[in-house]
């Protein structure tokens, strides 16, 4: 009976492909794909050994059941370009999407995302949590939780009632989420990733008539680092060890561009507030919480009907600095920021790899997250998407020690700046021509920059000859896509004084009212300084800084309201005054 049925499926497939001229693969042979992303997770997981105190039993267990890539790098060290590259298969230097401020659908209106590609090839595609940069892209999915029409990928999440909790505001330049602390709550009360893992678990426990592509976006350890108390209890403050990659004089041998990229105000502020160890504790606790959520998902898969025919992939979008090179956060080309966890587990009888992956495999070849698209389609027996920029990892899944001539490139936010990882060496190039070179075999934390050493000239040239040569133009976001500043209606004739603090960027004033208005910058003493008029229906692009206050008046200089500039470029919309009864 079984054999008859298999034969009849095959003959129908042959018949269909004869009639329609398409590659019809019998549905039953396609594996499911469970696609797990963990946001802002660096190599501080047990199996990568990035921090001696971390506890990630679930991710380690997953790694032990598949292949762990120990030299995997992000395509860009920021959420938006990294995730866009993964989901479209397109590299920033070809797509033009390089940084977080750009909008994926403005830069790439027609790009087909991974879930859409799978559903167009017979799959049911669904997701939950953060997969793209703070939006869902509803048309790319069959189903999402929360509902895709909301375009909000986050279920309800518990936050402290008053903030900040532990890190006082350093100034208007500071990202509002940089803070940490334990929550007196259960995982269930916390919601967020717990609800994501619950929903994903429910999907995994079902038998479906179609194979699935299921994306699980775990948000922690993205800031803010608030997670239930029990995860903080795992890492008592008195025992916290500093990042092993930290070296106080590490910047001395960097070129000017590297010296500028390293130190930032976050790290200086955290040290000044005596919060470094508390912050490390918050990051460790958030990772262990994320690990527990991954564990719930893996358990649901292993308990359910899809265990033996589901490819599992786990990745993080980029690494994170916690003081290494005097840096906090992301956006650098150093290994602390580019290296990511990447685990792939392939069951037997998968079309692209019938023998499956060998449990416990470790691969030290340089690989890139751009490879996920072609790897997953090849594993599933789907046709290659023709414009992918990455190479398939199938040879390495088959044999982690296979010959591998590829390098792995990570693109920074400005076109022409990038880092390249090889097996044992790393090269960094900044758009001004500055270079760094590291022997990561003997110097994994990149303490000794060898770019100036004549003995390594050949190695330097080797990287230069493999570097990308052309860079797509960076496409700026439309004014209307920028964050909106809050409009404070004038209560009297004035506005508060500016407290400018941070690097300059543009704000676009958009006058939607029917009258001309005047723009004034409030100086540090609270005195308005004229910056010209904005005619009705027109706009004005103005360079400014975090904490600046901009007053809007009518043509007789009667105050209408003001804007306070935040930590990023924004639009400031001047609306018609609401009619009073
Ligand atoms: Ca991220
Ligand atoms: Ca150094």
C-alpha cells in the first residue's frame, strides 16, 4: 500500500511536471524548516565559549545535535541590514541597504523574502516575534503572531512601571532602552518571547498537509535587559567577570578610523555610573532567558509529530560589545560584533542532504548569514533563487572539514567599510582607506593590529584582492518614514532651552498647516534664534543635535508649539491647529 502510494505520488509529479514544465517534488519529501533567530546575541553561549559564566544548556543541546559554525559572521553588524540580507539573500553592497534607518521596502520594493519563496513553492509559512527590523511585512507570510495586519511583531511584554531602573539617562543621545534589572514576574507574566515560544510550540505540535517554514524571533538579549528575577539569580553580581576580550590599552595600535569607531559614550557612561558589572549581569541573564525560550521551542519540536522531518537553524543577527575596544553595542567590524552563533541541524532523508547532519559537528570555515537563503532552499529541494549573493553551506553540512575557498564579508553602515573573515585571519577596511589585520588563531580578541607589519604584507594583499570593489548607493529613507517627533502645543509664548548633546543629524520639518510658519532654535539660555520660514505645505531639512529644541511660531511670531530632538534623525510635522469649540 505504502509503496503503491509513493509510486502514484511520483507518477503524478512526473505527469504534472510534463504538463506544466515545472519541478514538482512530491510534497511528502519536503522537510519543514524551523528558523530561530535570537536578537543581538554575541558568542556568549556555552558552546562558543565567549564568556566563562554563561549558561545556555538548550542552545548547547541544539548545537550538539547538529553542526555548530564557530566562524560564522553577520552580513552587517546591525539589525536591519543583517536581517534584510538574510531574508532577501541580497548583500548590502548590491542592494544598497546598509543601515538601520533605511526602510527595506523603500530600498527593495519587489524583493522576495524567504517565507514567500517557500510558500510559493508549496510551503505554509508562518512567523512570530522579531524577524525583520520592527515590522512583519505581512504579504510575505501566510500567518503571523501577533496578527500580521498589525505589522507589530511583538506580543505584550512586561516592562518596569518606572524607568530608568539602573542606568540613569546619560543625555538625549542615549537610546532609551539601554537599561537592565530583574523583574518580579514569572516567564508567563513577562509575556514577550514566552508568548512567541508558546505560539511557535503550538504550530510545531500540529500535523499539517503542507510542509512548513516557521520563523521564531526571540527578542532578548536585545535591550532593555529586563527579565524575570530567576535569570539574574543565576549570575550573582559579586561573581561577575568582565568580558575576556577587554584590554584597556587596546586602541593604541588602531588607525584613526578604528580609533573613532571604538570608544563610545555608552561605555564611558556605564563605567562612570559604576554599572559595568550590573550590565554584564543583565546581558547574561537575558541570554539565559532567551536560551530557556529556545528550549521550549526545541522541546515542542522534539515532542511533536515533526521531529524527524524538520531542518532546524538558529542564528543571531550580529554580535555585541560589552566594553571591548571601549565600545558598547554594535556597528563595528571587529569580531566581537560580527561573529554570531549559527547552528544547523538536518534530519535524514532531507532532499539536499539525505544522510542529514552528523550530531556534534563543528565547522571553523568562514561562513556568512547570507548563505542561509541558498542553504535552506537547497536542503528543501527547491530551485535556487537566481539573484542570491550568498553561497550554499551544503558542502560544509555534509563535511564540516571540506575544502572551502570562500571568505565572509561584513558590511558597515557606510559603503566602502567592511570586515572580511577567513579561517584564522581577519581584515578590516574603512572607507577612508584605513586598514586592520588580525591573526585570530593566536589573537581571538583582535588585540594586536598587524596591518602595519611588513611581515604580513602578503596576507594584507590577499585580503585586498578578495575585497568587494563596487558598492551600491545607499538609499536614504523617505522623510515620511522617519521617526515622528512629538509636537508640544504652546502653552505660552516660549519653549524650553536646548540641551544639545550628541552627534549631529537631520530633522525634516514638514509644514502641513495652511499657513506659513517661522522656525526658531532655542539656545542654551532659552532665547529663540531665527532659522527662517517654512511656507504652508513645504518642508525644511535642518541639521541639529539630540536635545535641541525647535520652536514654531506663526508669521506674527506667536508661539504655536515646539519639538525636542531625540537620539536619531526624525520628521517634525507641523499640523493645522485643532479647532477649538
Ligand atoms: Ca539585532
Ligand atoms: Ca589593540
